[in-house]
């Protein structure tokens, strides 16, 4: 199995293949709680995007390269449902557009197609304000609050404490691309079933996630009350209900 590809297990008989895709600075193992209930619907794998987790830390840091990595995995797994958070949602859209025979359906969580004009400076100030190194995993959980369990999976222990596994300069370069590109042409080529999940308090440009569902035939859009950028961690029961209903209807 390739580095960074995680086998979460599941129904290898009648179920579908499901591949979960994490967001910026995350890793496949952040999906472990979700994978536990996804397994009733099929076999569940998670992929570390390059530059994250145990995947190679080499570019190019482009949507096309991340999409090619996913396509390589799907060539092994077979046609799959892609479930992506943030950056992972973008990569799921792109895989569905570029490789329609390999993507059965997509769930995207809190990402917008047109963020042109946004710069990484906002992200830079946020990331660099963190009290790194964290003194312990308990410190990580305390700092991130409701998303603490998610971020515990994104750090590793070093001699002086806990640091992000991903390198910040790589993350800035990845995010910078989003501020330069319009991904609506990618969205317009999606022809598989699509569920768009948006946090009520999202920082994404307003209205775009609803517009995705309006543009893609048969797509669904859900705003998750009380959540921000991590509905699957901040409102797990609502997220689970929506995804289970979607998978049951495939």
C-alpha cells in the first residue's frame, strides 16, 4: 500500500468503495471517527495528500497534481465515493471532473470555488499565532476546543513538544493557488451525485456553496447549524445523518 493510504476497513462484500480526503494541514487519520460509521456502507480508505501526514513532501503543489494522486489510488481501489473536507472537497470535485469513470459520488464539506483575491497572509497570521510547540496533546485539545480531537491528529511529537506534521511553507503555497484560480469550470463538469455540506458560520465566500448545488444537476446542499469550517467534527450527528441519507440513496 502506498505511503499515506490508510485502510480503515469495512464491508468488503456488497458495500461501495469510499475514499476520504482531508483538508489543508490535516491527514487521513483525522477521518477515523467518521470512518467508523462509514464502514457499514463499504470499504473505507483515507489518503494523505502530498505534503501531509506520511505522503511524499514534494510538489508541485497544484490541484492537478493532487488530482493525479487521487486518480492513481482510484485505479487501484476501483470506482469510489469521494468524501472531502475543505481542500479535500476541491480535490474530490477535480477528480470527478477529470476522471468521471472512477468517481461514483462526491461529498464536499465547506469549500468554495472562487476565492480569487484572497491571500495567504490571513492564513499566515492565524497559523503563526498558535503556541507552537504545544506542550502536550491535552494542550492541543484545549487550544482548539471543539476541533481539538481533529487537530490532535495533525501534530507529531518532537524533542521540544508537539508540532504540525505538515510544513507551513508548503501549506502557504497550496492555499495561495486558491486565491488565484476560478474553479467554477471544474464544478460545471461534475456529473455524479453530489452533496455539498456548508458550515453555518463558514468563512467561505457567501452563497457559493448553494450555487454549486444549483449548477450541478441533482446536487444537494445542506447548511449545518452551529458549525464553522469543520461540520463533521463540530456537529457530528447532523453531518452523519446527511451523509448516511446521501449514501443510502446512491
